[in-house]
């Protein structure tokens, strides 16, 4: 089937990059629709499979929009479910919005002489862009999912791109030495294996798990790295070792929804933490692993829940017209108190120290962020 995709790719380039960028030509020349023939659209209490070739216009408009397309939910890939089929679960792979892919590659300060490791192959689109700029022999891409690497390899081959494609754990041993490592998957801290695989003076780019922080760092002579948290933001799925992420804390959510626990009054209204990037990032660095849920009570009150695998929980409610929150908390830690402390600092200083922080990484991967008098070690 002949598909006239180039005008769509040209339009995408105006959204994802700019004519002066070295990534303009790769975006205009790469057929993204080849990498996402099927995807999941949210709705109906889950995710519905969309079959691109069944509706060419929708396929092209969607594939060449600057949008993330979910391609895997739980352990099920969209390629393996019929169009219109509903699945439930959490996204476990996607074709990241091209603008963010380009941004991450730009943070890598990549030149045509560099050997690049593209971590988290996903659909293969980022590897395709890199091959256009660097040449196939300079690009290696890697993902933990054998089907993803197989499908991406086939689709790359179809458009005439042939990077090295590996299946493996992103935080395990890496397949070679590289001048640049750009990760489209989040990590809790910089793995020591990345530093060992990074050439002298090499550069790495990643996001920190559970935050909106992009971290860039250049390798130092001692085998560690130094850099900073960039001022722009991004969030990716975190590394996983199996087919799916751990199950959600539904049992603890039931407890947090019904128990009174310890009751207090917060001076701040309920906040959707995941949409407040500075607060979310600072909270995740202070108390990693919190699961956030939001909702609305029958009377229109805003509700939020905080759940942690250690058994800590919090529930807060702001009634219509109110500017405070009634808080219930239980478990070993008072999660909402931690959040309120961060919000007070946010109001007092007008910002939080996470963005723009200096990054220091030891050769064994211990990652420390500092700014002003603030310090966090991952």
C-alpha cells in the first residue's frame, strides 16, 4: 500500500524541531507510521487498540502528531490485539512524542563522529532518527523486551536502517563502548554499568525515575561524571525487569479510603502532585515510590491519595469553596506532612532547588544533586 507520508513528516518537523536543527532532516525523512502500525487509545475504562492501516487518514494524522503513542499495556503489545479490542492495565512501552525524543538527543550534544547507545528501543523511531544523522554503524539500540527489539529491527530494516539492536536490561552490562548514552527510560540513579561503557569524555542523558528531571553528565577522568539537572522537563517509564510493573497498591488504597487514621488540617488545598512538576520531583527525591491517585467526592470536593509500598498512606479532601484540606494519614510515615513541608518551601522561596541542580556521580553510580544548601543523594 502506497502511503504519501512525507507532507505529514514535514509538518511534524515544524512541531518537533526547527529548520536550523541537525534533527530537522531526520524527522522529515523518517516514516514514523511504519514504527506504529497499531497503538492503544485511552477510553472505555481501559485501552482500545487502533489499527492504523484500517484507516489511513487517522493513521497518518496520529503517527505524525507530536504525541506519545502507547504501544504496550501490561504484557500485551498492540500488534497482538485486534483493532477495537479493549485491554486494561498500565502502559509498559510507547512511541515517545517526537519533540521529546529530539530534545533528549539534543541534550546529548551529538556529532556525526559519535558512537551512540539509544536505550529503550521502544518502537525504534529514535534509533531511526539517529541512524539518519550518524549512519547505521554508529548507532546501537537496546530494550529489555525481545518482541520490541525484534519488531523494531524489522521495521528499521524495512526503511533501510540497520543499527545494532540488542535485547537486554538497561541497568545491566551494556553491549560495547559509547561516546553518548541517551536513555528514553528512567533510572533511580546512574548505573555504574553506564559509566563503564562510556568513553573518556563521553556524555550521558537520562531522566530520574519518579521525577520530571532530565539529567546530563560528562564522564570525568576518575570514572565518574559531573553535570546538571536541565531546566526543561521530561518523564519516561521506569526500567523494569519483567513483562510488567509491580501491581498497583489497590489493597492499601482501600485502607486509605476507609480508615480515619491520624486526622489533621493542611493550610493548603488539595494538589494534583503529578501535574506540579517541581513539587512532584522534590517529593519523589525525598520519599521515592509514592503512588498518587486523584478523584472527586459526590459533593464536588477534590480528593487525593498518597500510597507507599511501606504501608504509609494519606487521604486529603478540599471541600468546594475551601482553601484548606482535611488530611487522614496512617502507616509508618506521614506522607502528607512531607508534601506540606515541600509546599511551604515552594511558597517561601518561589521555587524548589531540583531544577538546575549540580550533579555529581561517583564511579560506582552514587548520584548526588546539590543546589544552594540543598542536597539529595540517590
